């Protein structure tokens, strides 16, 4: 069998794009343009129907309206007094404060978990420094022991 090579149209080189600049920024897909055009025609009427349904007790419509007016917050700033986390005892006390705040409802469980993760990272840093100092002391004792 002979292998046939694909013929390249004149003016184009293999590996060269026919449109090196690419699609212009902001250019929308054809299907997107069609959907937007359809929506523009009846957007006001559709919106009014959904609002009326929400007023009449349709919970799904009410949810749609509320999600557009006030989307759910992903994160919020929190303020909680924590003890100094400079040592392991402080870290343990900080974790206890976080648990108490979640239990009292001052923090949401997700917020407590995020804050607890930050305190846990602090504990790991303290542990790493402590281990480094202990290893250095052992190495000094081993090499300074009279070989």
C-alpha cells in the first residue's frame, strides 16, 4: 500500500494557522448570540411572570428571584478572640475556643473548620521548629561526644 499525503491548499504551510490572530476578544459563539436575541425579546415579560409566581407562593420562583437579588455569600469576615498560638498549649486553647464558638452558633461549622485549619497549620509550624531544634541538639551531642 502506498501512503497518501494530504495535499495542502496553496498559500498554507503545514503547521501554520489560517487565522494566526485567533478569534477577536469578546466575540460570542453563534448559539449564544441566538439565545441572547431570543431572551431580549421577552425578558421583561418572563421576569414579570417569575416575580408574579413568587408573589403567589411558588417557592421555586421565589428562590430564583432571591438568588438573583442576593446571591449566597461564599465567605464572610469573622472576628473571634483567640489566645496566643505561640506554643502548643496556646494552639490547644485556640482550638477549644473555635469549638466553643461553633457550638454557641457564633461561627458556622464551615468557618470553624477553616479557622481550625489555620490554627492547625500554626501547630505544624511550631512542631517543625521544635523537631529541627531537637535534631540539631542531637547532632551537636553526637559530633561533640569525642570521636
